[in-house]
């Protein structure tokens, strides 16, 4: 399931809120959270991507970006 650009931005913002830069000795600083989420949604099975997208919408739509 392909995510739209704004959904990737949402995923990045949510991921950075959970794992900010500098945490865990900086090991997560180079990870692009939005791109990783996008890649997870592309992998089969399709219903896994659908559930990830639903969780993104439940979290992301509660705030105005």
C-alpha cells in the first residue's frame, strides 16, 4: 500500500516525537522515520499496510499539521 507524501511527513513527525535525535546515544539520528514507515507499508501482506496506515491516521489526524 503506497502512502501519500503528507502521510510520510506525518510518520516522520510522529516517529521523531517518539525517538528524538540524540536519544539512545544517537543511533537513531540517521534513520528517516517517514521513509521506513513507507517501506513497511509497501511490504506484503496488504492488510498489514492497511493497519499501519489506519494507525497513522488515528494518530496524525488528531493534530493539525
